C-alpha cells in the first residue's frame, strides 16, 4: 500500500497534477507581507529539497510543528492539527528530494508561509532560520487544492 501511494504521488508530480488548478492568494499589492493561503478542503503542496539537506529541512519542519503547537493563536493550533509532511521515497530526476505538505483540513485564510510561522515563533533566530531554509530549498514543484467531493471513510453508527 505504501509503495502504491508513493507511486501515485510520484505520478502526480510527473504529470503536474493533470492541470488541477492551484490557488495561492497574496494580500493587497500595497501590503509588504505576502500570505500563502489555500482554497478548498485539502492542499497538496510539493517542494524539492536538495538531497544533502533533507535532515535540515525535516528539522526545520519539526520547528514549524513546535511553533504551531506552542502558539496561543487558535488558527495556528488548527493548522498544526491538519498539516503533515510526506517524503517521496524516490529522488526526482535532478536528484532533489520531493516533500509533499498534506494539509487537511485547510484552515481558511490561515497563512501557511513556513518562514513567517518560524519568524513569529523564533524572532531571535530569524537570520539563521532563513539561511538554513534557503540552503535546503530547491524549488516549489506543484500545488493542488480543492474540495473533498467523495469521502470514503466509514460513517459512525448513530
């Protein structure tokens, strides 16, 4: 099952999600800060990480988890509850490693900008966090968002 799921995700990566429309919203043009928000119920956001920097990336995402969990902001806490990061087992053709942020449910209007979450939680580490993420990050690969149209989970008897 694990291999099938990885193969499916890899196929989606290679096909560019088959034209699934992604929505990234930015705040108004006169605003200095950009927000990464998602529409729909689920977001699959795929990034490429340099192969020799996967450990640093995973540590960075663990720090994001800590930041969200420690936040007193209920929106940040809801983000933590629905955000997982999956590592694709097979390297990309260029050698980079793909990671898929699986966000379900999406928190409407919540800012999913990784660096902003880190900066808010760890302001004294801002420069080091930036450099670590910049050194690990290779590219944004794809983003797919949308509503759940069919839920195959068993319904609770009641």
